[in-house]
C-alpha cells in the first residue's frame, strides 16, 4: 500500500496555513487546503475552453478562505514559487488557473 502524500509541500505552506487559521478564527472564517478548482468556482457553461475546463476538474487551489462554515469562498491563495517560472508546464498551469479564477471573478492573493 502506498503512503499518503503530505498536504503541504514546503515550510511556506505550513507557515501560511498556521497564520491563516489564526487570523481566520478572529473573523468567523474557515481555511481550507488543496481544494479542487471545480469545487470552488462554477465551471459548467462558464465559457471555459475544453483545455481550461479539463484543468479545472483536476487542479486545486492551495488555500481557500470562506466566511463561516461551508459558505462561498471569499478568496483563494496560490503559491507561485520561483520554479513555477522555469517549467513550461508550470507556466501553462499557472495561466490556466489564473484564467479560470478571473473568469469566475474570484479574488486571488
């Protein structure tokens, strides 16, 4: 049996999660990690291309902050580390994620 993967891939994500949760608790907000794009934004009949739609079904946002429990997202946080600009695949995926969020008027930090 395979071992489970870590939710966080680096110290920055761990630190950000801890800090977000501290602040969120003061404002009746919730922090969710690794949430699939299609679970955050409406992709059906959204005008996304086939490539964008397929990506939204598979990819995730690093952090999603909601007001209270199980309500609509207030904003998302995405880490685009230095290596993101070095790989054609990462550059393409970042563009797809940004486009999907903008098309759905989602605030991204």
